């Protein structure tokens, strides 16, 4: 098939898909490099926690700077791209599109707030009461984990949109729909963390932190990789048309705008 120069819109789709991968790198690097992960136990003595923050002050500040850059900007650009591509290639529902955009922007704002609280915690650690320092850390983890309901909604909407009969699987195969539903279900694991200070259900535990955190980061990474690979299969033919590339043994398949 003759190769055509992708349109500006398609180039933005490609950049938007890649921004999901960049977000995973920035956000994971911010929390790991900023020494906020693995998370400190909520039962840790406030004086010991304040000493920990003071010892890693500049690492935390640099990590929060990375969170400002990646945790806010790239999550928003990726979530908008995901919503746009699902509407374009999988399901044209305007409500599904609006929900995906709204929750994605909400996630970016949560990332920005985590960065602000982490910066304030490290910036004023030498003059803050240790209890206040630990409270700021509590707020970071509560923002990261306790805000699960809209994210469950987001992943379920994405999953059902991909699994709908309108999806021709030119961009999103059906297994990504099932994966989205499974990842959304795992997000609920953080619902009970406010009742525990130790153990697997505390905000430093396996169930409340690692399960929802790993599932969401994995979901973003896998979906972004699917988008990047899908972009190479779908090219503009004419305004309002798509051409899906097949192997040489198969004929080209064309369909109207979605």
C-alpha cells in the first residue's frame, strides 16, 4: 500500500500515545527517586519520619519536580488521547468520551496536588512539627490511593467501550477491554486503608498500596503500548476515512469515518 504522510491530527495521536509511556517513567521515577516509595508505615513514629524526610530532603524535592512535569502534564495528554482514540476507533459514545476526559484530567490534578504536598513537606521539614510533616505524607498517600472511585469508573467505561459491538478492533483488541475491567476492580483494594495503621491493608501494605498502584501503572503502560502499535496500523486515506494496513497476503480493508 502506498505510504502517505500522516496528518497533523494523527501525529498528535502518536505523541499522545507516547506520553502515556513517558508518564509512567516520570511518575514512577518521582516516587522511587523521591524516596516516597516504598511507602513509610503510618504507624512510624513522627520524629523518626521527620528525620527520614530531612535526610532525603533534596531527593524528595527533585522527585516532586519530576512529578510536577510528568505526573500532571503527561497523564492529561495521554488520557485525552485515549478518550479521543476510543471514540474514533472503538465506540463513538459522547458520554464515554466525556467521562474519560474528566477523570483523566482529575488524575492529573491529583498528581499535581501530591507534588505540592511533597514539596511543602520537604521544603519546611526543618521548622515543621514532626506530626505535621507526617500529616502531609498521609495526605499524599490518601490522595494517591483513597481517590479510587472515579478511576474505577474510568477503567470500567474504557473497558465496556472497547468490548462493545461497535469496536472493529483496528486500534484496541478485545483483551484490552477485559484488562481494563480487571484493573478497575483491583483499584477498589485501597478502599479500607483509612481503618488500618499496620499490615497489608494500611497505606503501606500489599493490598492497599501495591495492588492498586501496580494495576493502574501497568494498565497505563499496556494501553499506551497498544496505542503506539495501533497507530502504525491505522493511517489516513482521505478526510473522514481510515485505511488499516494488513500483511501482503491480505487485501486492504477500508471503512468510513467512525
